[in-house]
């Protein structure tokens, strides 16, 4: 029983980390594109 709960928690944590990584990478990409555009001008 306890092992099942631990596995569920680990999955939740991994999913949360995965989601935060996606959002962070997207935000960073936008930042990079924004700076590139500014440098051109």
C-alpha cells in the first residue's frame, strides 16, 4: 500500500516538473527571440 502511494507521488512530482520545464523553456525561447529581434533593429 505504501509503495503504491509513493509511486503515485513520484509520478505526480515528475509530471509537475515536466510541466514547469515546458513552460520555462517556452518562456526562455520567447525571451531569446525578443532579444534577437531587438538586436536586428
